[in-house]
């Protein structure tokens, strides 16, 4: 069971210049709302308001498993003002056939006049301790480029990428033809259908947040209407008015684009038929939505990870692809990570070309390593190991290569081709790495 941080306002560290690092408390809700919306806004308050509402939902305990005490705040005791904050979000995740604990660091910000004093590092050290105490196998951050590498993080998971097309490209509905699908706002009666729809869709991915029913209910109906992680949600029905899918989209335009964040249909429904209807619906919605940057609707698209069925049928309708935005990952104890995932690793061997293999693999990441002994396809020994020299062992990786490989983001061959300090020195080692850590797709879009 998750540790509940109930010591609201508990002092954590007394800092120089009259600053106090403490846990958050419910009374911070409005100040954190205002602080977050200002500090996360570079170009206005519309998007930042949405961030503020997401923070307030957490601080007031509306989000299951979260409350104000999962926030660290730095208070200037002379004025009572909050000048820096971040939060720790506990997660239950699924990696293949294994359920694990993981954490997320989010809503990191410091007022400009208080920056470069090490306030974020002090807070991250504290939430890393919370994460370790809970037993998280890894932590993730959705953050700005480079910055979090200072705290042991590396880019290792594709978070989102826009696949889009321009409104002028979309085929109009022929005058004599009715839409095959209609889109209606979801209601409480749709919850079971939507939950099952999402559960089925997540089977195609390696790493997912399975969401409890309580969390799913909050995602569907509990968030503040203006929270930036609360999209507009619609049920898709066929011509017989039977529910066959769902589509969620952002509530604002960005860069003249409206993006869908969830689009799924049940088995038996053709994606080729559903996509044109979805795009025409998005165009109609986009014409009524406020533009953050005052640009009119020019394009519609889908904000997913690396893969989705819609991409297989949308080559002409969705020709544009934006650069991928990746999540930072930190794995503090790689041996514990291997140990927890042993059932998954053995299953991969059993389903591979080396089923029943006996052998060993000594791999390291220059500051540590593991020794794995396989007997008839089962892991007989899994222990810490460090080479006498960095060129010894069967394989080596930097953290920048190891984390993406363990997360299924990149294959061993891709990493070895890109980095000279990522290598395996035998056919057996290379085959084992390809079998144990194949490249796979994950879905972590709905995780706040």
C-alpha cells in the first residue's frame, strides 16, 4: 500500500536567508495555484491557468492517492510567500506481465529571483528518498531539455508526438452520404465501456499505467473542467447508436492545431472508416475552441506516443509528424530493477529463438553491473558485479544507453551504432541483449 504523507506543513529543512523547505498543506492550494500559473507561463495565462487547476486538484486531495503533503514547497518566512515547489506523484505501472511501483516528479518551479540557489536539488533529493522508501523501481519527469540530467535522469521514453494534417486536406463528406460515426459527450453511464475500451487498448503497449477504477473515474469525471490534463471527452457511436469507441481532444488550440489525446475503437470497427469521421469532427470542434496564440484552426492531429493504429491508415491524412517529446527516467538500483522483472525476462527467453538457453551475461554501466546466469532458460543467478577494467565483461552501457534499452525505447543495435561506449563482445551476448530487451512501444500519456 502506498505511504500516505499526512504530515501537512512538516518542516523538512531550514535554509539560509530565512527560507523554509517543508511539506505542502491544503491551505497552500490557492497560493500554489497562482504560483504555478505564473511560473509555468512564458506566453500568457490561458495555458498556465490549466496548470494551476491541475495543481489545485492534487493539493486539495481530489486526485486519488495525492494530497498537499506530496508537495515540497520553499517558503520565504519573512513574507509567507511560496518561492519554489515540486511534487511527487506515486504510480502503479505495468511492464509487460509485471506490476511495479514507480514515481513521477512534476510541476517543478522556482520564482526567478530565487533561482540558482540549489532549491530544486534539495527538493528532488527529498522526493527521491520518498520514492526509495515506497519501493519505486524508477522515477520519471516530463521536463525541459537537459536540466534533469543533473539529477541522474536520462531521456528514455517517448511521451508524445503529434501526427497531423491540414484542414484543407481532409475529404468532405459527400452530400448524399451520412456519417458512419457520431460523437457525443460522455456521461456517467459510459464509464464501464470506456474503462474496458482503455484496458483493451493498453494491451498493445509494454509500459502502461493500468489505472485503478477510482483513478479512472477521477480522470473521466473528477478533474477541474479547466485543468490542462482534462480533455474534452466524446463517445463514438455507429449508425445503430451503439458505442464503438471514444475520442478525447484538448480544449484549446496551439499553433493553429487541435489535437486528440485518446482515440480508440472496439475490435471489429475499421480504423480506415473511423479516421475521416474523427477528423471532420475535430475540425468542427476546432472552429469553436479558443486559440492560445490567436492563430485560427489550420490543422488537426493526434498526440500519442510512437505508435497507434491510426498511423497505419493515416499516411495521406496525417502526413505531418512533430519531433518526439521524451520523458526523463532515473533507475536508482538497476539490480533491483532486474530482480523485479525476472518473470518477464524469463518469459521473453521462453518465447524466443534461445528458448531453454544456458549461459551467462556480465554487463556493466561503468559505475556498476550485474552478472546473470541462465540454466535451461531460467535465471539461476542474478547478482551485482563490477569489472576490474571497463573493457571487461560481455557488454557495457552508459546510463544514457542503458535506461532507453531497459525501457524498450531503443534496441541494443541502435544504441551500439550510436555510441562507442555501448558494446557487446560476442554473438551470445548480443543475442541475449536483443531477446531480454527488445524495442517496444509504451503508453504513458495519462499519468498525472
